[in-house]
């Protein structure tokens, strides 16, 4: 797991790279508060974060997660969008 990994034209919040012999996908995760999960996915694509994984042969999932930072504890809503990255 890498946090604030320099990728493309910015920093991906979290990147998970599986072990070499694993069937698990790589994950590029962008976290947003008080915004949309779609906006997080757009940022991943617009800033070209997946370019960091250009030599990775396995599946890559892009994950956008948004949450309401200012809501009271127990009242926070979370949204998530996951898409398969097409090389």
C-alpha cells in the first residue's frame, strides 16, 4: 500500500499493488469529502494516475470514495464508485 503516491500529474491518495503471484487487482483510490465519487474518478483519470501502473499486467480498479466530513458522527454518508480501468 502506498499513500500520497506521485502518479501522473498529481498524487493518488492510496494505491494498492498486489503481490506478483496474486490474482487480486491493483487499486487506485481517491478520497473526497463533500464532493462526489464521480468527481474522484474524474480526478484519477484527468490527472492520469493509472500511468504509474503502465507496466502492471493485471486488472486495475479505480475507486472513488466520497464522504460527508462535516456531518455529525453516525450521520456521515459515504458513496463509492468503482470502475475497471481500460489500458
